[in-house]
C-alpha cells in the first residue's frame, strides 16, 4: 500500500493537483490505521472481519470512490481506455 500511495502522490504532483497535501494526509491516516488494525489482527485482538471491513469501508468506499475520484478530471478520459487490437475493446 505504501508503494501505491507514493506512486499516486508522485503522479498527482506531476499534474499539479491542488488538493495534494490533503490527499497525502488522507493516505498517511489510512496507512496508520491499517498498520494498527493489522497488528491487532496478527495478535488475535480483532476478528478478521474488522480488518476486511476497514479495507472495504475506509479504503475502497471512503477513499478510492470518494477521494480518488476527485482528481480524475486531471487525466485525459481516454487514459482508462486502451484498444489492444484484439477486437474486445
């Protein structure tokens, strides 16, 4: 996750995303909570469902869907569509 977040921030820097500082803070908060929950999970202090609920609720729905979506306007819409020439696209 660290690698992904670092890569994402570097891309956002290249595109001069105006909310980059807030976005980086969100990443730091997510990583801190994830590390704590993972440690609790490894120590048997929480059930696996709590960790997986965090991934779904906080990381995917809370960050990816709500926050990452905010910077999609920076990119050419065609960045997500690549014709591979196989007739499937």
